[in-house]
C-alpha cells in the first residue's frame, strides 16, 4: 500500500489546523455557506436515497465537488473508506489528535473493494460502527438505518451518504450528504457536542472530498 509523503502529511496537517481555527471562529456567520459548500440548489433540494433513513430531518447539509474521473474510477476510492481499511482521506494529524490511529492510504486496496448492506464501518476505535444501509456500485453508499428508531440508535439519528453523479464519460460529481434528526433526549452536553461537531465535520469532509478528487484524477490520467 502507498501512503502520503511526509511533506504532504505535514503540509496538510498545517492546513488542517489553520482551516479548523478559521472555521470555528467564523462558524456563526459562515455556517450556511459551509453546509452548502460546492453544492447547487437542485442538489440540496433533491430527495436522495439516504434521506429516507431520517424521517423528519431537523438539519440537512450537502457538499459537492467536480471530479475529473468517471464514477467507476472514483468508486474504487470511496468503497475502501473506513478505519482499518483505506482511512478517511482527510487531515491525518487531526484524526490522530482525536484518538484515531489511522494511516490514510493513497492506493487502491484490493482487499477493501467490496461492501454489502449491513456491513459496518468504524470511524473511531471506541465508537460503534456505522452500518451500510444502501449501496449501488459506482452510484452511492449510504450509512444509517432504515425503519423505526430504536433506543440503540445514536442520538440524534442521522444518515451520512456519498453519491456519484456522472456528467460525462470522464467527469462526475462527488457529493456528501447528511440528514440529522432532532435530539430524542436533549441535554446541555449533547447540544454542545453538536455545536462543536458541525464545523469539525465540515473541515474534515471538505478535505476528504478534495483528496478523493486528487487521487481519482491521478489514477485516471
């Protein structure tokens, strides 16, 4: 397997710390723009497969980026996502500071090229895995659970999905969408956790999308 170079690791780490500080400071004013980062009005208003996992979403965000590669090429990178797999394609320094022992892979991992509905992907060694609720090759991976909310479901219930939309034979849209329900048992600490987690999610996810774009483009070129 190929890993990012030391120079890229350090430069992206510095970028991540800088972006995180900027986003945390400006979030009250910039939240709406960051939640809609890169997406079009049509993409935000569209009903996506993973949206059905959250019956009445209190908040929805859609982030998107153009990729100079076909959905089939990009799929090979997103299907191997996860801890113990190819990693998260984001700021490795920030991931390690959060207690995630990850090394983000910069090559296709043959042993991680398959997923099926019901498989669980780990995001943190101390957190339960998130289940694959819907999947279509070269189209989408949706994480979450359909059906009635159980007490074992995370609070708030949410879906987190990655979509590929072809634009031509060698161009596609890579979208990330999340729907978040209202808290079932609101508490001060849960509200604070959500408030802090929202800007962090943006920082890590925009880097993930940009890294996947870079890797898919280099593979297809």
